[in-house]
């Protein structure tokens, strides 16, 4: 499953894209109201897709059912294959989230940041397995834009980069591999 940490506009969009692609998603935020608003935004994007004929009503309900919300970081990343952080920009805040996520996630989980302005290498210093850390910069809104930057940090393993590229392709998006 995919854990998305942060239920703002981008986090909700990423969660919706992942669920629509068939992934079980745990969307985490510290605020229940933010989680409720995120589910509403995800469903609104799905309704729009149904109206355009890009999704059936049944597919809409199935995808929405794959999105679970939680205020617990441990619950969100427990058993996750991928944890995607999407909290507001700020190196300290993002490092704190990544450190806590790395401590609670399975050892083989890949962790990713959505930052577009901070060095991936610097954020990877907060985790105990920087070789399993990568940037996944989704452009807004995630459900309507095709490119996703896959940002390789200095210590990102080649296997982690390949995993990220394949994951993005599996979402029906276009991975663009870039240096930190």
C-alpha cells in the first residue's frame, strides 16, 4: 500500500491518483477536518472523471473505497511499500516527518518527498536508509498533469530510482528523472 502523509491539495491529489491506479492508500494528516476535506476533493475529481467518461460510477466507488484516512503516522506507514510525504515546505518539518516515518515503516519501504524546492539529499539525512529515499514531485493538480519528476538524491540507490519510475508509470504518469 501507499501511505500519503499530508492531506492538503497535493497530498489529496496524489492519494486519489494512487487509489484510482489500484493501490490501497492510507492518507494521513494531523487534522480530521483536513482528512474529510481531502476525501471530498478526491471524490470531486472522481465525479469529474465520471462526467467526462474517463471513469465509471463503479470505478469511482471502488477507488474511493481504497482510500483510508488516519491521524496516526504509525498506522499510515505500517506495511507500506511506499510512503509519500506531502507536507508544507520547510526543511525542519519535512525532516521530522521523514524521520518518524522511517522509524515506523517497514525496512524495505521506499520513502519519497514531493518537495520542489528543497534538496532531496538533505531530507534523506533524516532517515536511516537514504538509499531508499527519492523525490517524487507531482505537479498540481496531480490528477490532471502527466509529468512527475523523479529526483535522485546523492545516496538514492539505482533500484530505488527504478522502483520510483515504474511506480509513476503504473499511475499512468510520465516519469522525468532529474538530478537533485
